[in-house]
C-alpha cells in the first residue's frame, strides 16, 4: 500500500526541512561553481574551452537522469532514491574538493551530477504527497520554490565569499557536512516508501532511450557556443537526440509498463506548466549568468560584491514564495497568480536590456532586480502547483522528475542561446570600433531583451491556460444542475 504520510514521531514540516536542505545543496552547486571558475582555471591549468566542462560535466548527467530517477522513485520508493542521491552527491563533492588535476575534477563533477539528479528528481513529488491539503500544500510548495529559485543567487554569494577567503576547494568541501547531516536526518524523518514495485514500470529499453536522448540533447546545447548553431556537430548530435526522443515516445505509447506514462500529459495544466516553465527559465537563468558578467566586467565588481549585488533577488523571492504567494494561490488559484509573476519577470528583463556601459548599480540594476525576484516568487510556486496538480501518488515521482527536467532543458537552452547571441553581438560591435565596455554591454542588452521576449511568450501561453481554466469551471457549473436533475 502506498504511504503518503510521515511517521507519527515526526511532522511533515520536519520532513520538508530535510528535503529542502538536500535540494538547496544541489541548487547551490549549480551557481557556486561559476564564481570560482577563474580561480579553478588558474590553479589547475584549464584551457578556456576545457574550463567550460567544469560546469558541463555536471549538467549533462544531471539533465539526462532526472526523468529516469523520478520514475525509479515511484517504483522502489522515493525515500530510498533521495538518500542514495544525497550519499552519491556528498561523496562526489568530497572528491571534487580533493581534486589536484583537471581530469579528476571533471570525473568527480560527472558523478556529482548523477547524485544531484537522483536527489532532485523525487523531491517535489515527496513534498506533494506529504501535504495532501491544498492550503498546506501551497505553503509547502512555496518553501520548495524559494529553495529552488533563490538557491542560485545564494550560491553566487557563497561562492564569492568562500573563493576569496579560503579557496575554491571549499565550495565543494562545505557540501560534505551538510550532506552527511541531511542524509542521516532523512533516514530518521522521512517515511519509508516501498514504492509500487519494479514490475509496474520496468522499461529498460525506454530508460536507455530517454537517458541517452536527454544526455545527448543537453550535451548538444552546452556545446553550441563552441561550435555554432548551424555546424555539423550541432545539427548531427541534435538530430540524433531528437530521433532518440521520438523513439522513446513511440516506445511509451506501446510499452505494457511504460517508464513515462503518457497519461501524465493529458492534463492541460500539467502540459502547459511544463512548457511555460521551460520558456521562463530560459529567460531567467540567462539573467543570473549575464548579470554577473555585467557587474564584474563592466561595473568592475569583485566576486563578493557580485554575490551581494544579486542577493536582493533572493530576498524578494523569499518574501513572496514563503509568504504572499501561498495565500494568493490558495485564494485565487495558481493560474491567476502566475500571470502577474510572468509579467514582472518580463518587465525586469526588459529593464536590464537598457543598462548603460557607464551604469550605476543603484540606478540601473537594482530597480530591475526587484521585479525579477518578486515575479519569480509568484510564478515558481504557481507552476509547481500546476505541474503536480494531476499527479497521483503513484506518478508523483515521474511528474517531479519531468518538472525538473524541463527546468534543466530550459536553462541549458536559454544559456547557450542567449550567451552565444551576446558574444556574437559584442564581437560585431568591437569590429565597428566600439569600446570594450560598450561592446560587452551591447551584447548583454540584446540577451536580456531576448530573454524578456521568451518570458512574454510564456505569459501569452499562461493567459490561454487561465482562460481555458475559466471555461472549464463554467462548463462544470452549467452541467451540474443538469446532472442533478437527471439523477432525480
């Protein structure tokens, strides 16, 4: 029998704290490394192209294994998968910190990406089953969303502080005590979940196809800046990834026990939330990367000041996702709360698209960061609620894995696309005689504006989703009296 509650000795909120601690550790790692890259390059002697793989070696397995890990959580028990992922991630973090050469660090980062995927894939599904009541679930998803979205900004601050004070090795070492404590606490606090059994979804061929498709797809995306959009490398690997993905979908439609039951996508809310999230994250994730570059390369901020400069985003995300957003979702529903959130994100990115080369943080950057944080604090809990709205306890792991997979695909694609466009525009401006600061700023402006357009498209889709929800409710209200009178 499927269990959806914690043991009597613990509360769901204690379990949520453990889940969020593990998730925060994984999310922090996604950005804490970016601040330390110059120090890692200088210490270990990476080339410019090789340095990118300190990030990519983590992203490829992370993005490729989320879907499989989520389904394994449903089959063998999400607690077992979560604790296993934490253990792998913590061990790999120790190996990363001990690395003395490029090859060792890349191998450890790959294993760390595996552990991160296994941990993250089941977290949201566990949150949903811990809190079956809508009001409490909204609060819990608000906490989860804060960790998910604000962790990136916190990583910049932590990475800058650790790199400048004790060295880049400690951005990995700090994970070890946190991971050990979180794994021990998870073993005690989280309810045992036997899962539905491997016989209910053991699809080895499907697992191989989707993992290969996603890993190959993420690899293709992260390599675009080095090869170009129309290169033979990008087109051939992209076509192979697409072919594997189509084969996986065909397999799931016919498999007796599919890895990804296609019924998950019958809900318009779920499908819409996945697409909207990918577009939103594509625009929003580029902000973290490009705004850091603007602060450092144009305004001359060091690592610590950069982290402090981005920190208002975390504060505003926390204020909304932990406080106001859950109450608004409980009262008005996630569809309506999503709309102003996306509008604020688009407006913030558009404002960043106007930052000047000789800009001021207080005048030009901060006023754009605040609507970004507020908008994300509203949008992320709304999307998580919609994405999990139709998930049964038996399918919540795969829905959680799919939600995180779309986030990774959106962030990888957005970063690759927008950073490539920014670099190309900067090079064109330099060829035209612009100063280095003006050319860099011009490239960042273009990327921010395109990011705003991506979020604007997501907003249009959300408006359609909201209207369809209103129509469905009206139809239900109109049909109810007819059904009642027929029953009489």
